[in-house]
C-alpha cells in the first residue's frame, strides 16, 4: 500500500443521516448485497452510477462517501 487507499464511508453517512439499509436500498435502487459491500468497504471496483445514486439518496457529496488516506 505504498500509494495509500480509498476509504469508503457509506455506512458512516447512512448512520449520520439516520436512514435504514432497507430505505437506502430502495432510494438508491440497490440490492442489499451490493449496499452491504459498500457499507463494509469491500468493493474493489467503484461503479460511478451507484455512487451518484447513493449521493442523491443520502443528499450528500462524493467527498462524504469517499476519502483518500495516504500511508
């Protein structure tokens, strides 16, 4: 990890906004398995359409969902 990594903060934002996983799945048009992967930070390839839907559903910006962490 000499370049650092991208921290996925979907779960933090979901809790901050007080929205259940079921409601977020519905609002962002995601399957529960897909949302769980984002919430646990287990995604390898980020789908920009999914991020856009999450931003819209959570009424936040991309900076609220992703963070670059250097070494």
